[in-house]
């Protein structure tokens, strides 16, 4: 898997939504719309939590879950 392709895909998907989309990796919180943040954080084999808040959160959660799965990245979408 090309991590670069995954990062660009994830960021572009996130940027289609108005909601705040934040990836929690251990004790770090990364704005998924930030390609730089993803570059320094995203590692295959880790599991992450995704926090989504905003007017289109439901659609964003579905799309983000799909794009992470497509790149074989393990995330749990947190409903809060």
C-alpha cells in the first residue's frame, strides 16, 4: 500500500464535508483535513479512533469509514 495515496485520499474525502473530522492516535488528535498531520501520524497496523462533529456528520462518518477500509487502515468511528 502506498501510504501517500491513502493520505491524499483520506484528506480529500474529509475536505468534502463541513464537519470537523479528527483522528485520535493514542494521545494525539489530528485534523484529518490536514495532509501534513496525517503524514506524521498515519501508520498501517495501528488502530485509530475517528471523531466527527458537524452538520453533515452522518455522511462524513460513512465516507471516512469507507476510505479508511479501502486502504486497509483500522479505525473505529466514535459516536459521541
